C-alpha cells in the first residue's frame, strides 16, 4: 500500500489476560505473529510500538519503537507510531486481533483517501483499533494526551480533522461476521478465538 505504514500496538501489559498477550497462541500461532503475517503482505514499512524493550523485541526485523509519552494507552501508541511513520498515513491495529483480513485492510486504506481519519461503525460501536490515521492527527493527538483525554473514538469529532465513518454494510462482504474486529483481552476471549480458528 503506497502512502501507508502499518502500525502494530504491542504494549505488552495484558493485565486482564494475566500473561503477555503477544505470545499467546490462537490456532497454533502467536497473536503477534498472526497480525505481523497479515501486515507483511500489505505494508513495506511496519512499526511496532511497545511500552518498553524486552526479549520479545530483540529479534524483530521491523522498526520497534517505545512510547514517546509513556502510559497513555492506545492513543499514546498511535501518536508514537504516527510520529515515526515515514508515510503520510498509518493503518493501526492492536496485536491482539487474531483474525485480521488483508483484503479488508486494503479496502479501508483505499476508502480513506482525502480523509484524515477512518473508522468502521459496527452495531457495537465505532472501532478505532483498526483504522486509518493521517499525519494531520498528530497535533490533535498531542493535545488530547496533554489534557489526558485518551478516548480514541473522540478523534473523529475534532473539527480540525476530516473523518470518515464506514458503515459495517460496506465491509460485510469481506468480513460477514466482523470477526476481524475481535480483540483477545481475557482467557475467555482466547478460548472463543481458538474455537473460531478451529483449534
């Protein structure tokens, strides 16, 4: 995808899981590797944002960066990834999304042209953890961080940005059950994800 970097948020805190989610397996493959495999088929530049360097980051062949402003959650991770990107836009996901669709990511990137931020609206709400963000978001993100306003969904309501909210019906053909938006946060989520993967 020309004009886009792929950003993976891989902080590694995983309090609800009780262990580092990056190494948890779904379908015999770690959550992180499942995400990375999809990204490597799409993006030339991949940026992995972590809270701190660890043995996990030692052998990764892509750009690994630590949060510019620590302890600001996913919004801080987005700010970091966008700051390090050499492309005008990034597609961002969390490392705990085991069912990403390369065709869906490509479509969302295509749909984001001429917009500053793109998120998908499901019946369960807007999905900021799988979306497109342009460099124009950086000053907005910085102000949000400075005021500790860390709700990702609120980015689209900023008057300085031109957002696009994609209706779920516009992606349903590629992901009928919207499984690509699933996060694995807890042991129960992990059990469900393994059922979906057939393992």
